[in-house]
C-alpha cells in the first residue's frame, strides 16, 4: 500500500498499514539519515521530535478551531512518558498517531503511538493550557471539551 506522507490518513489507510485501531490523527513519514545515531538506529531525540510535530498538528487541526474567537493559549507539555519498544532504521516508513484520552479543567492527556509494521514507541503526555501571557491556567472551552469526547472518546476527569 502506498502511503501519502505529511497528510492525515483515513481510518482505512491506518488499519491497512497495521495499526490495531484507527486514531483521530495519523500522519506517515520516512526515517531520514539525519535522524540516525552512531549505531545507525533512530536517535531517541528524533522520536520526541516526531511526537511533538504531531502534537502541534493536532492542536492546529482540532483545538485551535474550537477556541471560538478566544485568544490562543500557550500550550505546554507538563510531563511525558515515552516507551521505546523496538528500534527503527534508515528508510523505514512509519505512522505517528495522536488522540486525547482524558481532560481536566485546563489540561488534557494525549496518547501517541509510532507504528512501522508493528508498534515501535508510545508517548503519553499531559498538555496544560495557559493564558497567552502565561499568568495562569486557561480553561478548556466547552466546544473543545465536546470535541475531545465526541472525536477522540476522551474521558472528563475531576
């Protein structure tokens, strides 16, 4: 199956590539030489960059339109738990995914996966939304909360 790179993939393309379950956002790419370490494996830093790129794409695509004309918040990664499951090498095609699994008043938990034939890495991160000037928390707008529930199947917490 031919994948389109840097373009959100349909549920059918995701499952055809081997994902266990389609995700709200999935984008394909290929390992580049600059992402390798001395042992010719993908450097851990590259995984973090891939996940960050997808988190930004998720925000731009799904969160920003739900702000209803409000000022755009500062969104910061409060903490992240990354699991490296199997190495990757030059030229491998992969799909990075993102979905929100839970949310609170001003934060949400994002679950990300990296697939290349099988699951290679996961990242679970807590994203906190702050006021544009950084002076305090930015409550999630109701429209965004609804999106997390309806689109991603996220659970409200606290």
